[in-house]
C-alpha cells in the first residue's frame, strides 16, 4: 500500500480502543473480537475512522510482547477489512521499534502509532534518525505521537518538515510543544495527515486537518462521527458548541478520577461499561472507577443524551 492510499484511511475520529481483561488481568481475546464487531456496527468503518489497538488508552505499554502481537492479530482478523486497524509502539529504541513494526506489518495492520524513544533522551536529530529507520523498514504507515508533556517527547515543526521525504511517515498526532503555536504545523497538511490531540478538533479541521483523538470514541461512536460530519459540512460553530457541551465536563471528570488512581484506560473502560460493553479492569496498580465514579459518568452520559441502557435498578424504579 502506498502512502497516499494509507493517508486516505487515517481520518475522522480515531478510536483508541480499550483492551479487555478478565478478573485475573488476562487478555480476553474472544471479547476483543466481539468488541471489534460492535465498533464496526457502531459506524467505525473504512474512510470514517480507524481502530487504534494497544495504544496507551488500550494499555499497550502494559502488554507482553506476545499479548501485543496476538491482540493486533485478533482485531485484524475480526475486522475483515471493514475498518483499518492501527497498532501502537511506545518509547522503544530503534532496534525494538523496527522489530515490532515488521511484526505488525506481517499481521496486516495499515499503520502504527509510534511514540518518541524518550528513554534514549533523544535530540531532534536523534528523532529524525529514529523515524527514518522505521519508515525505511516497512511499507505500512506511521503516525507520530507528539508527546511534549513528557521529557524528551517534544517534536518541533521544523523537525517534522525535515521528515517530509520519509515515505511511510504519513500522519502526526498533534499537540504543540511549549512556545509553539497550534497552527504552526499546518503548512504540512498536504504531506502528513494532521490529527488533533489537543482538545481542538474544530480548529484543526479549519486548518485542513484530517481528524481527532478523544476519550469515549469506542464507547459511543455515533456522537463522535456526528461531530466529524458537522465539521465536514462546515458547521464549525455548531461543532464547537457540541464539543464544549460534552468534553468540558468529561475532561473535568477525567482529571478528578485519575488524580485518585492514574490510568489512561479507566475512563474509557468505564464509559464502555455504561454503554453495555464491559472490558474489565485496568491492570494494576491502576484501579477501576469506583461505584460513585461510575454513577457520575453515567449521569453525565445521560445528560448528554446518549442512549445509555437501563440498569436493573432503573427497571425496578420504573416498576415502582
């Protein structure tokens, strides 16, 4: 697949999907296959979204090498080409990242989200060498995860410009480093797909961006796909109002609960459970949302008008 074919696929609300665990924290591959089917039925399909598997929200860094490989294969086989599957590699050196990229390509993913090798304390030139080596080793797409909130995780627009001739660097998950304006990356919009990861999808689309990432896409795809349709139709003011209506309370809730026990996965898993898809707990030392926190997020989702299934308690209350 050439880079332009891959770029056509990495669009819309990108669904960072959770990894299901049983009560012993083992990966439930059967449930992952079933969940993939549900996400597709929910509208996450080719040229509208991507299923991003084993990313941070999917607890990818907590998976063993064998679990990571089997999880990607499970999703690719379940998807049957109906939605692109993208994997993720986090903070590894060049040798291990290239090894993982080759494994992922053999499995059949269309691309990988690749985070900077922060534990190598990379300079901007190191990052150029790193992503060049990955691009040169594969024929699937790479979405670079810019992580300026992490030490040595920032990649600057000038560095991205120097990547313009790297064949399989196809997308940038964008959040601006300190001192960089949000808009500074968009002169590259015809070279890379720019995907907002800064809670600013409307501004991203106005500048020609190609999609966004957010909590909750896997829990209720319809809302996120609807928001993207607003932007595609030029309804930016309406889209911004809708984004603020949902995301302002969601981000506040997220900040509160992760201060009690950190986890990229716990809110996504809680939201999915509210919508009737239980993906199990996060792996320790993180803990799931408490009963009170589950009640809070369920109330928020009802307030947003999402079609939250009735619980047994609801049915008892209605009967009375």
